[in-house]
C-alpha cells in the first residue's frame, strides 16, 4: 500500500510538469525559427560614434554628427537616424557623444543599440 501511494504521488507530480515543459519548448521554437532567420540574413549591424544634434520624439528621428563608418563606406557626416525603440531616445540627449549600432532597413538607418 505504501509503495503504491508513493508511485502514484510521483506520477501525479511529474506528469503535469512534463506536459508543461513540452508545451513551452514547442511554443519557444516556432517564433524563434521564423523571427530570427530573416533578421540574421537581412540585417548587418554597423557600429558608429557620433554626437547627438537633434532629437524628434514624435517621429523618433535622431540627427547625429557621426564619425566615419568604414563598414558603410561613409565619411563623417550629419544625418538622421531612426530608433527601433523610442525608449532609446532617453539615452540620446542633445550634445552627447555616443557609441551606437544601427542597421540599414527599408525604412532607413535604424539605431538598435547605444553603448
Ligand atoms: Cu551618415
């Protein structure tokens, strides 16, 4: 009797946990497969350093006076960048020199990270 109730308890405890784990795995895999492949293929990340000249919180466009970007074959220039997340604008006060990363997309040049 003791043995039976022990294994019944173990089964009762383990089964739901296994089912949840299996479900989580399936749920994680699908979006990762479809979301990460095009990102890695289409977007090369470029690194640059520049000084913030202007920020437009409405459009999310930041004007930066950046140094040469060799990976883009760019000389130093002043130009507008977008941000992929408007939260990044908080870290781009006018006058600040920042190291940032951006990608070239169909929308334009989009800042993805600020160091
Ligand atoms: Cu430029």
